[in-house]
């Protein structure tokens, strides 16, 4: 027969292993039951271990599910704000090639222009000059002024002689003689031959023509025994209306065409010789080869040796 003490012990054992009353455990802190958390309340009645498991597991599960759901919505939703996808555009090869082609053409034009400028800075090949070791009138003139050379030392001293031979009354009717045919410089008459792209049908006086060369003009002559009417017309097109040029026949010249500027000359038997134009382009008003700079070509004499009663000597 059980005693009262044994019955009490058994009763206490049942209370601890059964459902148990949390209020009897002084170490356990009461937990307030929040609204709608009946699951937690039930968990407390089932012991400590289930309560802990019930508290943690739902929280973790709930958080993860919410994250997964929002993550899926972010990826699949139509209005998501994710990283923009960059579409690689093809290179505009057409424009690139067009601009490259334009650049090549531009460089070619610049190169051509530079070459033309350089080419015009060089005298045409085949030109005979009478300056000896000097390149042009400017160089020989400076050498004389600096005392590096005297007129007598020059191979062709007439390239620096510019006296008007008709300036003295005693020699007013004298026409100078020249070493070259046609003449290319030297002492001359006081009046220049008008050289404003002037084409003369007959021969002109040497002394007047040389004065025109002194002003920077180019004189084109042809042998009338070698050049016919068509050839004369062809040559006239190079001169007619072109300032600081003149043209006239020169009997017994010996070659079809001769072009001369002060101290230089080019002769050819080919009317189509491109050097004729090159000579004109280079020597007309050439600053280094003009014996009297800034002198006019208009206002000179316009007569020829065939003009009756007139002497084209200025």
C-alpha cells in the first residue's frame, strides 16, 4: 500500500513528463500570446523542444519563401528594373570607307598642289641661261653690289647692262646690237614695246623688245619661213590678252619658236612643245629674274618695222 509521500512523488513525475503547467516552473519566462499565433501557444504546451523548433523553423521558412517569391517576380515580371541588355550595333563600314576615301583624295590633291608649287619654283629643263655660276638676275646683281664679282668677270656681262642707248642726242638713232638671236637682254632703247598680251603681225625693233624684257615680260618669236598661218594662230592663243607677254615674227631666226626673258631663252622646232607654256608660266614677272621690278607693260610703242613713216625706237 502506497504511502502519501510515494503518491506525491508519482503525481509530481506525471506532471513533469506530461503536458505540464509552465506556471509551476519558476525558471521559465511567460510568453505573451500574440494575436493569431495559436500555433506558438500549442507549441508551449508540448514542451521546450517543440517550442524552440516551432519558433525557429517557421521564421526561416517564411523568410526564405518571401525572398524566393520576390526574386522570381523580379526576374519574370514585365516591369522589372534589372541591368539593361546592350545590343551590339554593327559598325557603319559604309561611312568609314567613304570618309577614308575622301581623306585619301584630299591628301592626293594636297600632294599635287604642293608638287605644282614646287615644280613652278624650278626653271623648265632645256632653258639656256646667261648668268654663268649665278642662278638668276637677282643673284648676279647682289654679287655685284657686295663686291664679290665685277662686270668684267662675268661670262656674259650684258646681263647686267641696262643703259638706254638713245639717251644721248649723239646716239639717239643707234639701235644696239646683241649677242643672241633674238636678243635676251643688255642695253636697249628708252621706250619699251607694249607687252600686254600683244601679238604683232610684223617684226619689231630689238631695242624696244629688250626693254620689255627688262620689265619682266616674255617675248615669243617665230620664224615666218618655218611657221604657217595655222601655226601662227596656235601660238597667238598662248599670248593674246596675257599681260607681260608679246609675240612677233623674227625672220631668219633659224628655229620655229623661240621664247626669251631677261638673260634666258628656250628654242624648239615643235609648236606643241609643252616647254613653251612652262617657260611662259615660270618667267612672266618672275621676281628673281626681273631686271626692273614693278615696271609697266602698257603705254609703250606699238609700231613695227613695216609701219610707214614710223620708227619704233621710242
